[in-house]
């Protein structure tokens, strides 16, 4: 039982962000319902649903969701109410025609700007709800805006007050995850030079990193939105994201060079130096991921530089002995492209060192400021 409780506590600790979101969504829904009932809204359901929708993983994402939902709702309510008031629709045929008039332009706008998807739904509600309860379209539009406003404000307030999660803290975890995937991929890619690499495996590795990068860029946009609204004071995310993207491009180039194994003669001479490079770079990426998560202890890059120097010396020895002269042209092209890609990756790892160092310094200053505040 003790072991089970320890495992459960460890698992819950690793899911603090997700657990915090669950608590925020629950509090937002309960608060929205209580407020909607207190002010006498006709359909508290929409206030509750809106509060759940705008309560997102981070404050930055909640800001965007609130803005998009309010703009879409107000626009849809105004347009749907105008169509309902200005176009008579007493019969079923007229109602269908009015529905087309309301939905078509808003659906077209939502196709161009997906953040306005809610406008179409709002217009339909404003148009059809009065026909069901024999109400007034104008009152329906006003009620809809009030319900959504209550839900949006409640959800946003809860995002700020209840276990607030800043995108700047999430970006550390997301970036660390990408670096760990890169470390695993690098080992697989360089080992392909001695045993070959299945194209499907190569695509799977690169696709996994690509998916993680998309998520990282989304969190980065949320972090910049928070900085723009002065909700966080973390460093600019641009240099870190651009450096990680360049590292991904390096992996793509290395992957293209490692699809086919090297000739046996070259494998015998270069397998050990390549393995050292692979381990050094992968360990460095993992250490960088750990530094991002903790905000401390940027690792030294000299093991990577030493491994690359040893590999360069081995390549020079192979070339001086003429072992590359009888190699087919496409194999020679991949061989020299590999050396260029590894050198390019070394330079990008140096850039990564500067970026992570900056984030670590910012984290240390933040912790020191928080400690001083607690002291006073």
C-alpha cells in the first residue's frame, strides 16, 4: 500500500499542470453557475459552458480564448439579431431562407478565421431560440451576450486566481521534451551509419519531433501574449525557439546522410568516433533539457567539442590514406554532408547554451526576488 501511495504521489506530482487545469475548470464552472443564477440569467448553461471553454492550460491561452469567444459571440449576436429583426420569417420556408442568410456569410468568415467559429453558433441560437419559446430576437441576442460575458469573465478570473499557470513556465517543460526527443533521435540516426536505418523509422522519429515543435511554438505564442500583457517578465522566447528549430534542421540533414550505411572500410575506422559523438551530443541535449526544467546548472559543452575533434581527426586520417577515393559519388556526398551537419549542430548547440544560460539566470533572479519578498 505504501509503495502504491508513493507511485500515485509521484504520478500526481508529474501531472501538476493537468491537475491544476482540472481544478480551475471545476471552480470556473461552479462560479459561473452561481453568478448566472444570482443575476437571473435565463440560460445559465451558456455561462457555464463558456467558462469551461475559456479556462485553458495557461493564462496566455485563456486570454486568447476569452478574446476570440467574446468577439465571435458579440459579432454573431449582432448579425443574427439583425437578420432575425429585419427579415420576416413566419413560415418554415422563410425560416430556412433566413437561416441560410445567417449561416452562410458567418461560416465563410469562420473558414477564413477559425477563431470566429462561435459567431455562426451564436447567430443560429439568436435566430432559432425565439421561434421555440416565442421570444424576441433582440432579447435573445442580449441574453446570449450577457451569458457568454459572465462565463468568459468568470473563466478568465479563475485562470488568474486559482493555481495560475504561466506559459513561460510551460515553455521550459515543452522545450525540454523536444530536446529529449532530439537526443533519442540523434542516437538512432548516427547508429544508422553502421547498420542502416529504416525509412519508416526515420520518418517516425522526425514526425515525433515535428509534433512536439508545433506544441512548443504554440506555447511560445502564449508566452509572448503574456509578456505583451505584462502578465509575466520572463525572457524572450524567440531565440530559444529559433535555436531548437535549427537543431531540428540539423537532425533532418543527419537523417538524410544516415539512410544508407557507410562502406565497410569507413565503418571500421569511424564507428567508434561516431559513437562518441552520438553519446556526447545526446548527453548534452539531455543535460540541457534538465537545465531547462530546473532553471539551474547549464552543462559544459567541451565533451561535444572533444568528440567532434576526435571524429574530424579520424576523417582526416581516412582521407589521407585514400579510403574515400573509390567511394561512389552519392555515398561520398552523404559522408561529407554528415561532417558539415555535425559541425553546424555544434554551432547551434553553442547557441542553445547561451539561450538556456539566459533562462537559467532569469530563473535564479526570479527565485531570489521571491525569496526577498517572503523575507520582508
